[in-house]
C-alpha cells in the first residue's frame, strides 16, 4: 500500500476524542503496512487523568478510529501493545493488511462530525432501535445501562451538580480549569473553545476573570456563590435536558493497561454509533473519576472534606447503577437530540502529531 494511504488514515484518526482535547498521542509511520502510536498521559499535572487512565481510554478510542478509518481503503487494522516501559508512555503498533472482502464500516462517516454537545438537548425518548444500537455498540465485554426517566435524569443531574461542587472548589483542579478554555474562540486546536463550553457570554466573561487566580476563585466561591451559575448551566440543566444518561460498565475489573484501552474502544464505538443515529453525546466523567479516587482510598486534594464528599458521591452513583463498591464503572455520558454544535474543539495538524514532536511538550 502507498504511504499516502496511511497519511489519509491518520488524517481521519486524529479526530478521535480525548479529555479536554489533550490528544495524548504521536504517530510514526514505520513502513507501508505499520503505524506506531506513541501514547503518553497527563497524570502529573491533570487531576482528572487518574493514573493516566483517562488518557488510556483516549488511546483506545484512537486505535478504534484507526481501525474504522482503515476500512475506507479496504484495509484491516489490528493493534498490539509493544511498549516495555510501563503505562506512562505506551507504544501501540498497528498492522494493516488488504482484505478484499472488507466493506467500509458505517461508523466511518461520523469520525470527523462527532462532537461534544455541552448544551441542553431535547428530552425526546430514544427509540427502541436507538437504545439497542447503543447497547450493542459497546461489545460483548461491556454492558450499557440507560437512565431515561425524568426521575432517573434528575438523580444523575443532582450527582453532576454535587460533582461540580467538588471540582470547582478543589485547588488541585484549578490549574486544569484555568488552562483548558480558549477564550473568545469558536474553535480550538488544543483546548475547548469558549463557545463550546456551554455557558452564556456573561458567565463566560465572569469565569475568565475569576479564573485568573485561585484566591479570586476561592473568594467568589465562598462569599458570592461563585459556583452556582456554572453548575446550573454546565451540569444541572444539561443533566435534566437529554434523552438519557448512559453508563458503560466492563464485565470484569479494570486492572491492566489493555483493559483501559479496550474501554476506550467501546466508548468510541458507542459515541460514533450515537453520531450515526443522529444523536449527540457529552461525557460526564467527573463523578466516575472521583469514584476511582474514593474507592482506591486515594486523597486527591489537600482539602480533606473533598474526599468525604467524593465518597458520598460514589455511594449515590452506585445506588443508581445498582453496583457494589468493588464493581468497575468505566464511562458516563448523556445522549440526546439537538442541533449540531456550531463551536467545537478541532485538532492539531497531522504534521504536529508526527513522532518527531516531543510528546512532553504538549504540542
């Protein structure tokens, strides 16, 4: 096969989702039938990348996107983990081969159009076909729970409200919040553009000013109800206004790198299936991430009460999902019908994502 074909595959694959548009990967074309993905994570400076697992999920989403994109060119793609230096900088090798019987995966059409919808959606109920397609998309090693009734959506919205209260008052999360938004932007290659955040312009201007320093954030939170407006707009209302919340759960524990990568494969298939069905999706991962910390007995903040609040959040999430504390929870999101977002995160140009770029630079 020609190297131009591999370039076209990577041009599609780079649209895979990653937390806050971090794009924790770099590409290397080894030869005409092999691509290496040099993964990295952001655990050392991003609170939400618990032990690098959010990045590992993104790696899986990328690898599945490569597989799907390859079918456009009649190529079958299989991947293996070839790194021997641990999970901080894993290397994945993708082997490509011609397959005359292969047809283009129908999910390929949604790779570039898939986007996050952070604003309220319609509460129109999912059809039976839509519901079953989302459940089937996760694959045999995962189950998908749906929370669709008004009562269930209210319970999840309350969890999101309380989770937002933790994240917005956590000093360790502040550097992430300060860095991830590209203000006054409709598109962003390496962050979330302001127009896609999901708040009105007045709240955005206030957020931009407040986020300039942690003392300013703490003052507003303590004396001026500074978390109320963003929590209403970013968590409570979106939590209520959607067709359903969906929870992806692995059938077994998430213990080794490949488990988290396979979770990412499932996440991307569910997300692209939603896009294929004319639906939009928004990840709702902070309650899940705080549960990872709480159930591991890991204190994520110097503020001790935040750990206790995360434990309480975990109990409530487990109650809704009917799971035990030791059971694995992988991915939470809301889904529904809405207009296509006019603002979104885009991606670095492919040239910037090739292996010669230093992954630690964050470029």
